[in-house]
C-alpha cells in the first residue's frame, strides 16, 4: 500500500537511500532521505495531532469572526465598494442587507465549523463566510493579503473526509485526512516560495538593467525608506536600519533564502518547526522595519508547522541542519536512525 | 484507494494551477484576481524616480496654506497613514496619464471613501530618491496633473 504521505517517507533499504542522495538535484539542494519509524504507528499519531490542529484552526477562525463584531455597526454603514468578483452581487441588493448577510454568514459559518469541524457542510459554510468577508473587505481600492492564505487553507480543508462520531476512522480515511492537511501546509509554503522567487527574478531583471537590486547591500534601506514615506509612518527599527544600511544586507539575503526554499521544507518534516520559527521571525522583522504585519500568517505557521503532526519526536538538530536546502551539505548527518 | 489517488492528483493540480495562475497575474496591472496572487511582495527595489502624490489644498472647506501631501496631513485627515490611499494615488496618476476610464473609478473611491467632505486636492508627480527624501525630507514636483474636488460627493468611513 503506497498511501503514506510525503512527510514520513516509507521505509527503504540503505542502498536505495544512497542511490537517491546521489541524484544531482538532491545533491544541490542538500539533505538525505532517512529511514522512518514503523509507518502505521506514525500515521495514527500524526492523525491524532492533525485532527486536534484542525479543531484549533476553526476555533481561531471563530475568534476572528467574533472579534469583528465590534466593528459591525461601522461596516454596515460603509459606502458602496468597487466590489471584487465574489461580492459583485452586492450591487444588485440593498447594500446594508448585503453587508449584513456577509457578516452573518461569516459568523455562523465560523461557529458551525468550530462546533462540528468533522462535518463537511460546516466547513463549506465556514469557507463561504471567510471568502465573502475577505473579498468584501478588500473591495475598497486596495487588496491586502493578510487573509489570503487563511481563505485558501479554508478552501482546502473542505476536502477533509467526513468522520463519523464514535467510529474509529479506517486507515485510508486517516491517510486522506493527513494528505489534505499536508496540502494545506504545501499551500502555505508555496505562497512564501512564490514571494522568494519574485525577489530573485526581479533582482536578476533589475541587475540586468544596471539598477540596484535585492542582492545589493543597500537594498533593504531603500525598501524601508520608500515604505515609510508612502504612509509617512515610523517603524521601531526602520530609521536605524536606513542609517546602518549594511546591516540589512544579511537580513534580506536570509529572508530570501527562507522564502525561496519554503516549499521544499514541506517534504522535510525535520525542518517544519525550524522554518516556521524562521518565517515568524521574518514577519516580526517586517513589522519592526516596515510596519507590515501578517499576524494571520504567523498563526497559520504556528498551527501547521510549529505544531506539525509530521515532525518526529526523535528528531535532533543535526538532522535538521543536514536537511537544510543548499546548506545541508555543510552539516553531514552523523548517523541514520 | 482510487479516491485517495484522486485526492493526490487534485492536490498536485491545485498547487500547480495556483502557481501558474499566480505568475500569469503579473500580466495584469493589479497583479491579481482574488484570491489568486503572484505573491511578488516588495520584490522591486525602489530607485530614484517619479511617483504620484495627493497635495491637499482644502479640507472640510478649510484652506490649507501651504498645500500638504496627504500622508503628511495627519491632523486634517483620519487616514493619513493609509497605504490604500497611496496605492489609489498611484493608480489615479497612471490612469490620468493614459487617459484611461479607470480615472473615474479611482476618483470615486478616493473622494467618497478617503477624503473628508468639501475637499480639494491636486494630483502631482514627485521625483525623489527614497533614502535621500527620508533623510532630508526634500522632493521635487515635476508635473501637476490636475486639481479635483469632492464637494458634491458624500463621504464614508474607512479603516
């Protein structure tokens, strides 16, 4: 049966492992496959953790919906937006009624999914609520991106298998559940990798034009200065870093590394916690320098990676270092356990 | 087993499609169709060059002398630090330069939602280097694209 999800590679003989590690791409990116503990025991344990994390996800979703209630009065009095396509129907109904419908859908969907996360119909309503709310909130001239991943994860969670109360799920059901959970992880990291790819591609383009680019030593200072001027705001560390621009160089290079290889880490459970810590620190840094905050993304990283159900308890820091993309070759694994 | 394989194919398809469509979004001026986005955030390192600004001449029927940039008028407008207004100013400037119908949409959004009633503003093109402007506060107005007023439009609440 080949139903074990990627995060826990199936057992393989050492010869095969050596053969795979010799693959040129694997050699370039670093890291080696290692033997896993008995797969089914791992699957049961991972499944238990994943179901709990999905419950936590919907509890957080409910918190967001409840926290918004304080703003309901102001939201109901907003002007007609320039609606994004998911809320284009607002132009055909009385505005106040339409906004009210979105807010109630968001709240009730979040409540239903927090109570019955195992039921698909509640997850569908929860997704519809988040989707409509985020589309409406971004219909006033600029699209913010802090809730995009939350919305996409909500869409993927619809495909979790329905679990019946009191019945122990079959091995296939558990595997399907873990696969969808893994898809959510992949979606989160894909967005970060696209962001990193963007920085590299645009840097090459700007370099070819002879302009300052993301790998230049003063790049971060320029980015911070423009961002702070756009809004005439003050960040805690931004002004200091503009005056000491060389400090920003390793920080920006580190951020590009973290973002670019984020997707690869989905396939290496030993890196889940490490990468989540790195990306959360990256978000903290972004706020301190640029006043750009992504708290919802940090929450997703904490739920799906800091608490990753695929992270093995017997993992040690040597394995983690050896699995680092590109740099892993500098830290040879001591022994395969 | 068959259902499991179908899910695997669906996930591969979903992630690949999101990646490909995200990159295709770069061809659009707004770079996204919600929720598909390229995620090219802060990818371009800003250079010395032109950008647009809103110079406020009048707010709530009160004349501002000398006129001030929107983001520097925190005592006059409640959303002076809004990045949305900055983006709208860039969109409006680009639309006016291209003589595009987007001009009306951008003006409507700005004037109804982000400016106090009885306001008058001028759209200007500025030239500066970000770090130099940050350190000296100096910028140069290189072009004036027009003066507008929202006297007839109701204002709403935002942010």
